[in-house]
């Protein structure tokens, strides 16, 4: 009888060894890990997360500031100022008007009717003589003279083809003088030195020459296709 009492005491002790009574069916439910975790561990995890957030936030802001600085221009773009209009005289330009034979006179009238009202930003101006064969633009004046004697082109001189018209260039004191050398009636354009790149200024005249002045004469080798 003493042995049975001792066995019962051992069973009761085993049933309460882990602090919870033994279930009636002998099967114990697994313990909840979250319930067993100490409260201090939760506080440690929350502190670590807060610290990581505090560290990440300044880094994110720094990266954003650097990106904005890189993409933004160092200085605001300057506003382009409007181009000032060229001041031009409207007074008649003095030009000579030699007498022309009937055929050249007809060709020159056709040329004058084809000339544009402006050459680039130079407005057309009146001339003192021969408006049927002369034209002028801007101030200082760029002049166009139709007719006259065809120039003699030395073999060593350069010639230039501009818009299908062959021009011979001669430098004078204050201007570049270009004369056609492949046309029935010569056309001379005088371009003041203040207008740079004279071949660009003669391009609109070339278009009028092609439309109104027939080809003729011996074409220099430099202008042959």
C-alpha cells in the first residue's frame, strides 16, 4: 500500500513539473512561442526598427537633394535678347547708268523684275539713275548693276558657282565685286566689306539671274560641271 501512494505522488509531481496541469487525455498542446517570448525582446526589436528608420531617412533625403542638384541647372538660362534691326538709310544710292543696246536692255529689265525686295535683312533702296538696270539694298549699299562689259578672267583666278551662276570675284578697297562670266549679259554685284561672306549675299541675285538672264559666252573651267 505504501508503494501505491508513492506512485501517485510521483505522477502528480510529473503532471505539474512544467507549471501546467497534465491534461486528462495525456496529450499536451504545443506552447505558443510568442507567449513564451519575453517582453524585453519586443522592446529591443521595436528599438532596432526605429533606429533603422532614423538612419535611413536622412540618407534618403541626402540622395534626393543630390539628385535634384545634379538635374537642376547651375544658373538660370539667360533670356535671349531680341536682335536689333539694322538701321538703314532710304536715300537714293548714286549709281551710273551707261546706255545699253536693245537686247541687253531687255534682259536687264527682266532681271530687275525678278530681284527680291530684300536681300537677307537689307531692304531695297532707290537709285539715282537707271532703275531699269540698277538696284541697291541696305546701308552701306549693296548694289546690282546689269549690262556693261564682260570681265576678262585670268586663267589663275578663282571663279565660284553660286546657285548655278558662275561669278568672278575682285577685291577692291572697301568692297568685294562679283561679276557673272557665264551669261549673255553680265551682272555685277558690289558687296561692302562690312557684310561678311560675300558669296552668301549674292545667292538671292543668282536665283534672279537664272530666271531672267540666258547663259552665254565661254564658261571658265572652274565653273564647268
